């Protein structure tokens, strides 16, 4: 059934008035190679109703859904292969769609799409809570050989097996995505995906809790590039700040700052690693009983220029009872905040060559290296990559001063020569951003 007819049928099932039909929500007249290309023409808000599979149950072959920044709001979806927008997307593309609904089901459950096969999702978001059993994700339950780009999910996600803040099972690529919600599961649980790889320039900030194969980015996987996780990670076996277990594909230029707690095979970056890890670091407190490592709990590869903070992690040696080895080096907090140490180890802070830098350090001696692509906020006075109480204190210390910038450091946010109400407004607008 064409997607627009599926929506029309679903709306009639909802019992809405006949004049609110699919043609008012979609434009089915645009065709490409004989295939109907449905497009959302307006925000769609449905309250107190439910559907099987989502607003669009099947988007397949060459079809695509372009939301044009319209929302699907207020709908509660309950089904298998359930998504806030579509239950199943096959060889299709979903772009510029946002959902705010709660979604629950059993298998292949996502805030936007339940199951996406050989399909792309771009510039999409989901903000509602998602709950299921198998293949559960904040945006997509399963992305089979698919691509997810420029998208995010902020709702809590809860399931049993293959549970992720963005997708339960990842596809070929996840790039420039983020999640902020809490993720809870049992097996294969991660802030981005329960299992998967090909993750680049992405981040997650929520707390991750599971039993086995639990990670800040992915429970089981590999191939993580220029990404980071800041939330705490808790579980029993194979628990890591980035990956519960990393397989084959490398981890490059990434970091984890959350505390990691487990029983066995517990690490600041990976609980167990079969990948080569390069130019990455961890700063969270690490706790476990056996095979506990500041960076990797159980390591099978020789790594390259990786560091951890011996003061914040509680671990002096890379693995309890062993010396520094395999390219993993413990440093003091002061050393971890010294750019030259990282630059001398081959980390790229340079803007002089044709390629952009990978890392930056705005305030050496006060914070750790951050990735060059991370957003810098106007109200981040202290340059610590987020707007919080330390920036407010800096503003207060220079309140009503003039003669800036010499006498006000960076507290004159708007550059008018003084520190006052306009600068305070910047703090309010950016409050807690970047944290």
C-alpha cells in the first residue's frame, strides 16, 4: 500500500473527521520514476489515540518521507515494529522529521522509526520516551545497513536486549548525531547504539545502565571516531566508558569522562577491546572486581598514544597491578590539562596544514582536550566547553566593570566595553548548554 494511503487508512481508523484526511497532511502528487513521494505539509497532532506501526507503517522501495520540519506530536504508539513516524522503512529516506510522542512495543521500537532497512535517516529527531524488549532505540529500533546523520534523540529509552539512545542496532554509519536521555537495558546497551559501529563526530550525555556489554557509546561494536561520552555507565560484565566490547574496527580520537562501574572486564574506554585504540583518553572513576582497567579492562591489541587521569580514575596502573603498557599512559590531572604532552604524542591540534585540527584546548591548565568540532558557546566565559555556575561566578566577579576587555577578562560577552544585564542574558540563554 502506498504510504499516503496507509496514513489515510490509519486516520480513518482513528475516527477523525472526514475532512482531516491524508491529502491535507501529505502531498502525494510528487512522483519520481513512477513512485509516489509523500511529503508532510503541516504539523500533525493527535491526542489520546494510538496506532499500530506508526503514522506511516511502511515506506519502501524508492519512497521517501520529507517532514519539512513538521512534527508528529502527542501520539502514543503501541505495537511491534513501532515508530513515532513509521514502523518499517525499506529502501527509503526520512529527512527533516521530528516526533515528540511516546512509543512502546516489543521488537524493533524507535522514537521515529521501528525498523529501517537499507535506508537513510537525516536531520531527524525524537524527544519522547521509548520502551520495548528487543531492538529498542530513541530514534530507530534497528538500522539494518542504513545510515543515520545529523539526528538526535533526547527521550529515555528502556528495553532488554540491543538497547540504544539513538538505535538498538546500528547500520553502516552514524555521524554527527547525539543523545541525552537515560538508557536502561540488560544486554548490549549503549548511549548511541546497543550494537554497531561506524560512529563519527557524535556524542552522548545520558546515564547508561545494563548487565552485560554496556558502553557509553555502544554495548558491542567498534569503529568510533572523534566522538565522546560523558554519562556514567553501570553494569556487571563488559562495561566501558565508550564500548562494552570493541571488535576489530579501531577507536580513534575519542574520549569518555563518565564514571564506570562493573564487576569484571571494566574499563574507562572499553570493558574488552579487540580493536586498536589511538589518541583517546578517559577521566572517569573506574570501579570493578576483576579485569579492571583505567582505559581497557581486558586488552588484546597494542594501542597508540592513549591517556588516563590517575587522580580522577582511582587507578595508577593501566590495569590494576600492571605497569603502563600497550600505548596506554597514566598522567596526573595537571599533565592531562597540558596541551604539549598530547601534541608531542601525535595528537593533532594544528591549524597550519590544509586539514582541520582534530583536537582543541581552550583553557590549558583548567580542562582536558576536547574535539575541534565541539560547539563553543558565547556565554562559556571560562572556556570549559559548557555554560554553568563557573561562568556565572566569573560574570559576578566583574559585574558593572567597564574598560573591557583589559579589566574584565571574558565577562564582557557582547563586547560593548562593560559587564551588565546584556551579558547576564547571554548566560541565561546558554545555561547548561554543552554539558
